[in-house]
C-alpha cells in the first residue's frame, strides 16, 4: 500500500511539473486583455490567480512537504476524483490556466453567484446555465436560482455594468463593491509557514474587547451580504440579511450529562449588530429554524438546549448573548482574528469513548488538525493597511494546510 501511494505521488509530481511548464508557456502567449466585465449590481468579486496560487502550492508539495498524510490525501483524491474521465467530460468551458473569478450580484433582493473565466471552446458545460460575453464564459453556480439567459445578458449591457482588472498579483483577492465602487479589498498571500491577509479600514462598528482569560479565540467581522444560505433557512433570510456585523470570544465547550437530556454548554460571548431594529421574536425565529434546537427566552436569560446564557439588547439593533459580560469597544478594522484556534474543537467532559467517536467525524478531525497546526494569529504591519498574519508551527506549510482542508471538504461534499 505504501509503495502504491509513493508511485502515485511520484507520478503526480511529474504531471504537476509538466503542468507548471505548460502553465508558464500559456501565460507567455495569453491575451493582453485582462479586463473582467461585471454587472452594476455586483457586490463582491473573488479573483484567483492560478499562476501565483498553484505555483506556490506545487513548489511546496514537491520540495518542502514532509507530511506523509499529505501524500496519502493527494493520492486518494487523484484516484477518486481527478482521474475520473466522466467528470472531466462535464467540465465548465473555462480555461483554468488563466485567471478566474467568482462574482456575487444582488438582484430583486436575491443573491446570485457566477463563475467567470476565459472561454475555452473545447470545454463542455454540464448544464445550460452559462453564456459567453466578450470572450469570457459566465456560469450560474448559486443554489436554487432559475437560469434565464436573457436576464443575465441584460446585466452586462454597456450602460449597466463596469469593468475591472482580471489579473492580480496576490494568489487570491476578494473585492467588495457598493454602487460600482470598490469599498474594500482582502488580498491573501502564502509564504512558507505564513498566511498574510491585507485589507483596508472600514466604518466603525462595535466589537467585544480582548478578554482577561488568555485561552480564547476571537473573531469579529462586518458582513458582506449574500453568502450561500440553504433553502431550508429561507424563512429567516430577511433577518440574517440585516446582520451587519458580529463579534465572538470563544473559550471552548463542556459536555453536560443532564438527567433529562445531555447537552453542550458553550463558553462564549457573542455580539450581533443589525442594520435594522431587531426584536427578540426575530432572534427566536433564527434559533427555531434549526429543527433540533430548543430555545427559551426569559427576561435576561436565554436557554438553548439546556445551556444557559446571559441575554441583553444593548439597543434596538445590537444584541449580546454570552457568559462573561465582556467590555465593548468600537473599531474601524472590518475583520479581526486572533487567539488560540484549538479551543474551537475543545470539548471537556466527553470521556474517552465519546471523544474517540467524535474523532471519527471527518469535519471535526479536519478542523482539529488545522487549528492545532497554527502557532499564532496576530496583527501584522503595513503602511496604510490592516494586516493579519496566521503563522503555522514548524514543519507545517501554510499552502499544504489550506490544501489539506480543501481536499478533505471536496471529498466529503462532492456530488
């Protein structure tokens, strides 16, 4: 078995470096026109630079990777996914050797996602939800959106859209738009054992202060509306669309063997800010949209499946839920991430048997491995920009850790 995995891995190395040379040759002769046409109601664009992204990944995998599990993961992925002929024949007609983009648009209070890239006439789309505009192929990828070619083509008329650069230096860039104007940009870079995220300041919003307990994980962010939402949660879509920011301090969880029903007691503090006044009834609707959650509201207390939290409306559009009554402050940083990510998978009181069963769940195992590979998350330094640095432990390459998570998720949720 080990010999087979090594052979597959060696073959993969030859294939990928052959691909690197082909990729570089393609870029040398690729068209100079790198503009991307977007509808006027675009609110977000994720741009991917294959040369910068995959060049780093392939170099790290070939020359720097010392993790045997990564070889196994890649080998299994190739055998079950990439080498399946029937899947290749159903690909999107996009040249993935050049830049690609994911475009998020808002129309009639609905969010639509498109994938865009240079049209490859030899490709075959697996459905009829795509069209070509200015030699760029666009295909709808949003869930539960009916395809109407005339509707989407109308969005790209010269009087109803704008152009932006397709090519970016960073491997991955996420641009946020408002009224055809870019309001912020998140640029992701990978360098050995470090991921660096650059972005600009935003309008001020409220967040939780750094707690006194040193063992915690903090995440605060403004919300760019229009993320994927499963259809079963459509009844709370309007409430969630009004969520403008959130701030979380998380310390771990404890398994409680209650007489009536066991439950997880989460030690956390959560601050939710909405763009419109939000009542307790609206929040109750969100919790009850999850069929396995029992929620009870009291004057200053919230009971979720037996776990009790303090509950307080700070004003008509800001709600606090938690355990520790933290201090609240204002910030202009649209995204904050720091602390110890390993607490995300820490559950006390499970016992050996329950913990062993939990370890068998791929999603939990993947998150645990990833969080434990992180050495530190801290603010970086840059002139006029906000920076977050994610540093991985020695012998843990940033690109390999990210690829490991992506390959695992892809294998779990492939169609």
